[in-house]
């Protein structure tokens, strides 16, 4: 029971009243009609933010949102023991087996051809084949590079929520001139110490760089912001005509939400303020002016999101430790998005600013 007691401690501490704001409408489409999805949500992911929360589902666009929610001035309290600053270590290639080393050379070859990296050692010719023969491995590589177009020297990229700069470093290997913005001052310092230009704050910190970027990436950012439409509008403004926006966020219509309810990993109250659906994201991007809004289907994330959600469910119930292995029903659900990609765990989209 000790974990259960711990969890309720943080959840029973109230969020300060003056730190709450009422919305009364959907932050995506502004409609007021809604139904309650979950009451009494708490920070069952990182056990660090006080308060209990109500999540609503908009009857018009099916997005989900917290109301009331922490104000922009007080939201920092929800991140106090949240940030991680560890940088992913380089794998020691000398320690890996022969097959792994060959696989790595093939993957490097694919990455060099597809993304313009200059990774060595690599098999460039076989790399092309490799991508075609091993779609899952290729997709893992594509997902690391956020499905970006090929980087060429001088092409500019902005990573919103750049953390300690891991993605900036990866993008730089593909020739991108990469810059970041992030709210966490410690992460900003870390990324700067690796030589990257990073400004402290949200996307507004890139103010004045109108039509400067060839690409903007936002991985698991839009669900955290108070005014998603403003952030996407600003991204549109910062992109060059023809520029690309990559965006990924939890899906309010996911199968995981149906399976695990309040324990679903994507909820993360009160840090996740708005959860989109595929169509509500597409509609907002198109309203702003983005063209060629292209969903990317990532069925492969289901398994890990299901596992974490199951762990959260076990922990929140205060039950004795149980196996987090997926049962047959959960494993079956991992494959259902093949039939209906709208039920994926994440919404992943590429969008293009028209022109050029
Ligand atoms: Zn709505």
C-alpha cells in the first residue's frame, strides 16, 4: 500500500485557488458543448504536481481539455520534479556483436542516403536496400529524425521544447542549422554548452525570426501549452514558404485511453492541458493556412504506451505489484490501429506552409 499512500499525498494537496483559470469552452474549436470524460484525475505519472482535475470532451471536435486548469503563471509548479537533463549516451560500438555492427552500418547507410548524415562506418549502397527490406527499422530511424526532409547545409530548423538538445545534435548531423527554445533554464544551459543557440521560453522566444526556418519540430509540446492555436499560428509565421512543420502529441481518440481510462499515459494531468484528435488537429492546421497536412501512422508505439499505462493503473490502485505484461486482449489492441489509424496512441503529422 505504501505507493498508494504516497500518491494520494500529492493528489490531496490542492492546487492554489488563485492559480486556477476557468475556460468554459474548447481551446481548439471554442465550442461550449461538452461532456465530462474523467473527474478526480491527479498526477499519477510523476507524482509531483498537486491537485485533482476534470477532463472534458468537446462535443463539437472531440478534443479533450482540463477545466479548470493551472494558470500560465503557476503551471511551473507542475514541473518541479519533472525535468530530466540526462543526455543519451553514445553506444559503445566496440562492445557490440558482429551482426549488430553490420546492422549499424546498414542503418548508417540508410540514414546517410535519406537524411544526408555522414555517419561512419556505413554501407551506402546497401543502405538504400536496407530501408526497403526492413520497414520497421527504417521507421525507427525515420521517427528519430522526425520524418524530416533531407537536410542540406544552411537549412534552418527550430525545435520547440528542445530540452538538453539531443534532437538539435541529431539534426545537426544531417546538416541542419538547428536552434531551440525551451522553458527549462537548466536544459537551455546544457544545450548551449554543446554549442547550440537556444532561447529560454516558448515559441514566442523566436520572435522576430519571421519566415526564417525551413523546418519546425514540436515533439510532445502542443498538449502542454495554454493556447495551442497561437503556438501553431506562430510556427506558421516563423516558417519559410514551403517550410515543414513536424508535430506529435497524444491522441484523445486512442485505444489506450479506452483501455486504461484515467491511467492512460497520455493524460498526464495537469501538465497536459489539451488533447487533440487527428481530425481536430488537421482542422486547426488547415484553418491556420497549412497545406498538405499529412498524418503519419505509428502503430509501433502502442505496446510501450500500453505497458506504462498498465504500470500506472497498478501503482494508482495501491495494489501489490503485479505483472505489467500485456494480456492477449491488450496485445490484440496493439494491432487494431492497422484497421483504423485514427485510434493510434499518438497523432503524428507533417504539415507544409504553402508557397515555394
Ligand atoms: Zn472543440
